[in-house]
């Protein structure tokens, strides 16, 4: 059994409110076999509910609570939960994240090598139990969404997929001074401000395709990252090679016979795997 002695000290970007301010400290232990068995038996739970249960099992300490219970984990802000899950992933499987993505434009497989540390944000400076945003002459007071809010939204969305956002706003908006109902513009402004105040809640990678140049975003859960491929577009090089070939200049380091051999090898691999050769 993995015990307290194997726990690692970690820091949350937001933290939990205490009498004299807030605490960002926590201690986590890695996931063990018993936790994996629990998750296999918890398939009926929504993903956010499984996250709550897993964190409650693996947190040795959460601010002043040692150990915390499910309720303390539920009332963590979304960004703090995401940070703890990233720390838990690093403790259990290591810091490296190898992702394989498909370009939505051309279908090319793109590899992305990340480190968990690159996805973790420093502590927030603008932290408070409540926030407000002015919209069209009114001021809307709100708090940041928590795990409890996401669990309620997941239950509502299971009945009506369009109800999840409504439930989160209804729970998190504390007052809309100057309005009986929250207009759409105010709801959008609140959601945008929530994202600014808790950026760890959603990681968005801005990805370029090295083959076709198409840019797309991939959600991983908490910060925004932009990837750039150095150099010119691959098709620019292909056009230059074609232009040189029409002038009789040597352009290809790989002769056509090698290209044919390579394609034949790829067809053989597909056939050996029981798949038809690519057309």
C-alpha cells in the first residue's frame, strides 16, 4: 500500500479559503492498483465524479484538511482540480506527455511531446472568493465554478445536453445588479471573465500542421499554448523542386526508384496487417 511517506508536496494556482486568507499547499500520493480497480468499478459515474473520487483517494492533505474528504475536493475551483490531476499524472506515469493528433484538414498524424510542468500555471495573483464584471450598465457578481458545479452540470446534461452551461451559471452567478434576469451578453461576459480568472481550468494548444499549414486547437485542460513550425511551408519547397526539375536541374536526393520501393513496402505492411493497400 502506498502511504503518506510517498506523498509529494504540490501547489495549487488558486487554493482554498481559510480564516487568515488561503492555502495553496497539498500533498498527493501516486495512483495504485486499488485506485485503478475502483475506477473500473465506477464506470457509472460521470468523468467529473470519477475525478472527484480519485483525488479524494490520493490526496493526503489539502490545505488544512488531512486527509480531505469528497466534499472538500468538490468545492475546489476547476483550475485547482485540473492542476492536482496533472500533478497526479506526473507522480504516477512521469512528466512526459506524448500526444498523437490528426490534422482535421488533411488527416496527417502529428506528434506532440509535452511535459506536465509546461501545462502547470504559477499561483494566481487575482484570487478572491467573489468577483464581478460590468455589462451594459449592470454589475454581475459571481464565483468561480467548482467541482460540485461541474458534477451538477453533468447530471443536468445527461438529461438535456444543453442544460450544462445554464446550471453552472445559475449556481455561480450570485447577483446581477440592475437586472431581473441575466441577459445573454452578460452570461457571455461572465463566462469569459471566469476563463481569465481561472486559466488552469482549460489547456488549449494552438497547433499548426506541418504538411498542409492548417491551424487547429486541441483542448488538454488549463493554459493556452501556441506551437509554431520553423521554416517555410512544405508545399513551397515542393513547388521549388518542381520548378527546378522542369529546368533540368537536379532536385531530389531520393530517386524515383526508391520512392516506388518505399510505397511498395508500405503496401506490404498494410497487407500484412489485414488492411487493403492505400489507393
